[in-house]
C-alpha cells in the first residue's frame, strides 16, 4: 500500500490531505497550535469553533498561502513543506472559496472562471472557455457569464467563486466560512451548491458554522478553540454526545444564536 | 492702430506655438514619474520592511523639494560638471523625479485599495505573486488610481511653466518673450493663462467625475 | 565647511515670511469661497467656483507674473515681496477652498437639520455648529497645505524676492559650485517641510484628543 492509503473493513480509503503537528504564529502570537488531522478522498470535513480560533489560518496553511512554522502538510504523498519553487503548481491542486468572495472585479464572470485554467494550467483559450462554462453551468450561473461581479448578489458571487475553484479540477476544495458574509436568504443557494458537490464525492474541507450542512454531509467534524483541536468525531458524536466542556458550551451557544440546529437542518433527510 | 482683437490674436498665435513643447514636456515628465513611481509603489506594498522605509523616505524627499530647485540643480549642476545638458532634459528629469514621488503615493493608495483578498484568491488558483500583480492587482489598482492620476497630469502641465527659466521655448517662455518685446506687461500672461486653463480645466473636471464614480465603485465592493 | 549657510538661512526667513502671510490670506479666501459654494446663493456660489477653478486651472507662475507686472499698470506700486505674497495667497486660497468645502459637506446635512430644528438661524448654525466641526475635519489636509507652502513659495524667486532660492543664486555666482549649493538648498527645503509636517501632525494629535 502506498503512503496515504489504508484499508478499512476491506474498502480502500485514500488520504488526500495529511496534516501533522501544524504550528503557525503571527509575530509572538501562536495562532495554530499543533493541529493534526487526515482527510479521506471523497469526504467532507467540517472545522468549526469560535472566531479567532485560527481556523482561517489553518486553512491557508493547507494550501500554503501561509507557510507553517512547524509541522507537515501532505497532499497525497507529496510533502508541501519541501517543494520549494513548485509550490504554485501544487497550490493549484487546491480550490479555495473565500468568505468575502474575492472575485476579480475588473473581469467578467466568465473571465474570472477562465483565468485559472488559461494562465496557470496553460490550457488553450477555447478549451479553457469550455471548461469555464461547464463549471458555471454546474453552479447555475452560466447565464451571467458576461456580467461583472459588481452586478451580482452575494450568493451569486459566491457561486461564481465556487465555479472558479471547480474550473481548476482540484483534488481538494477548501471553504473558508463561505456563507458568513451572506444575507440569510442567500445562504441557501450556496449551501445547495456545496451539498451537490459533497454528493458528487468531492473532497472538501469546510470551515463553517452551518451545522445543518455539517450534519448532512460531513464524515468528520473537528472543533477548534484557541488554535488547537479540542474534539473530533462524526456529526452524530457532536450532536448527540459531545465530550468536552468547551465543545458543549460552544454548541449550545450556536443553538441559541441560530435556533436549534435541528430546525435548520433542511438537509438531514438527504443523507 | 491695431484693435484689441488684433493684438490678442497676434499674441495668441505666437504664444500657442509653445504648446507642443509644453505637451511633450508633460508627457516625458509624467512618463518618467510613472516609470519610477509604479515600481516604487509595488515595492512599498509588497516589498519588505526596508523597501517600505526606502520608498517612504523617497516619497517624502521628492514631494518636499521645489521643482525649481531640481531644475536648477540638473541644469546648472550637470552643465558645470558633466556635459552641456539641454534645458528640456533638465526639466524633464526634475519634473519627472518630483512627479515620481506623487505617483508612488497615488499607486500605493490604489494598490492598497485593491485589498489583500484579491492576492489570496489569485494565489489560491496557483498564480505566482508576479502573475497575480500583473493580471489581478495592477489592472484594478490602475482603475482606482485614475482620478488622482488625472490630477497629477493637470499639475504637471502647470509645472512645465517653470521650464522657461532654463530657456525652454514652451508656453510660458513665449508669453514672456511677448512681454519683453511689446512692453505689454499683462496681456500676454492673460492670454497664456487662458490657454493653460482651456487645457487643464477639462482634465480636472474629468478627474472629479472619475473621483465620484470611484467612491461608488469602492462602496459596492 | 559651508560658510554660506547663514546667508542662505536669511533667505529661509523670507521664505517663512512669505509662506506664513500667504497661508493666512489663503485661509480667509479659502473659507469664504468654501462657505459661498456650500451655503451661498447662486451668484456667490458661481463667483466662488469661478475663482477656484480659474486659479486651479492655471499655473502659479502665470498668476504671479500677472500680479507682479499687472499691479503697477493699475497704478499700484508695491514691492516684489508684496506681489508674491498676494499671488501665493490667492493661489493657496483656491486649494484651501476645496479642503474646506469637502469638510463642510461632510458635516453638513444632519447637523444643519438639528441646529435649525432647535431654532437657530442659518448663519448661526453655520458659525456655531458646522464651522467648528468642519475646521477640525479639514485640519489634516490643511496642515498638508501649510507644510508645503514654503515649497511653492520658491517661485517668488522669479520676481526678484530675496528668498532662499534667490540667495542660493547669489552664492553660486560667487563660488561657482551650483551642484553643491542646490543640493544644500534642496536639503534645507526637505528638512524645513518635514519638520513643519511633523510639528503640525503632533499638534493635531494633541488637539484631536481634546475634541473627541
């Protein structure tokens, strides 16, 4: 068996991302403290926790937007800490969806989605265009391809952001609180898109507090607080019997804020 | 006995011949300022701490020194030490350096307006920093910079009037010729003021409109 | 050693004199124009706008010459320094007007409504409510203009005012070292303006806290 693979109950699971003992500081402040976890292919991992817990930073360490101070990040069997100049190449194997969308405002929707394949993967223009339109079709934004980001609603922008990530055919998609900046009525369309992707067995790592989504599709949930992993397990584990005191407190606060997590659970039957 | 109109007309036709020189001085000066200013702005925003400090000091210096001093410095300074420098070149260097200080500031503000998320998004696709700057950051920054840059253009046109002290035959100098030749102290300068105004005013107007549009754009981000 | 430094600094004093008085004139003109544009009737607003656009649309050099050469032909004989101060003042006023107008418009609206609603007349509201706040808001950009005026004043050399640049020319006529002298002069301007900026910034910082 190659690195990153193990057999469980006869079924081979490939580990796409392996994080071991990751540490990252900003100046003197330790933001990520010794985080380790694995991500299996075709699964959705949800990371949640109070704000400032280092979740966004952790995500950015995974695709090496930030360089970790210590620890290892493996993409399949490649040690990303050691690839040096080729990091841009490997980074393109990750897709990232941002809380504030970060669409390229001076380009049309189509150009936004096309630019990755064209400039980074050096795919010829026509082929890149075809790929882009396919991605946009998937997020149901194909009709808007000649509009500019400033003409779109938040939910539409985020869906284009997802299309932009998809167009690169990534191994893993990283979501950094994709719905946190959206008005409530727009959250649904984005979650639906993410749900579709999960059902297609895309490997996803999501930082979010959308518990309904987590309960529906996550195979593992990780609770982080103050930069470290506090508790991890399946969604059932968290919603029926969390162990740690801090976890319990956070979940109950979430329930207060957002209403009982069951009631937001539009997706529970879809599993 | 020539009428006032004839006087004005003859003065005007003489003075206006300086316009091409004024415009080419503007172009070269602004161009030099751009070639120095833009890289410095990129250095300041994306370079390390030392880059930031250097550019900050440079900006400060170039904005504090009067253009007239720089013109004399280049014209007389170089003439007596290195070679016979034409007035045009001296003015172009002087105004170009002064402008580079302002343009560096303008582009820095514009680059910062673009926001770090854009760089993150570009790099998350696998772009190198250089690619990101070229394809994503700079195009947006230039749009943000436009109103202030148009202002700088207007300022440059006005500053070229200083070139007359080193004998460059632009608008101001020709106006001064007329004064010296006709002993008419005021009308030539009123004429040249009119010419400058007709050129500069539309530019500042457009800059103002772009400025208001930009405020709307930024708010909608 | 630079023995002519003292002589140059005499010129600097004239530069300060020019700048200081011109700044004062500019403030009066600028404030008047800004008020006229924001609160004046159509004619006042139009005239103020004309003043601002005309001055900002033409080079300082041209304005300087028009006043320097023009005043005598009106029968008014003044010293070159006076002409320079007048020209600088009028010029600075137009730019200061824009800063003040921006500040007035930022404060404007709601404050005016509130003042009128408690029975103040418009002029009173402007004087007691809007203006104090606007002046504080305009302080940073105004300080900028104030600190850089000495730099603009260098054009006064063109009309024979014995300020810093003029003194430099005299020195060079004697020691024939233009490169060195102009570098020194440049440095003097740099230090002067940087110091002025710093001082004004510090004053602003202290003042700011007593206001908020």
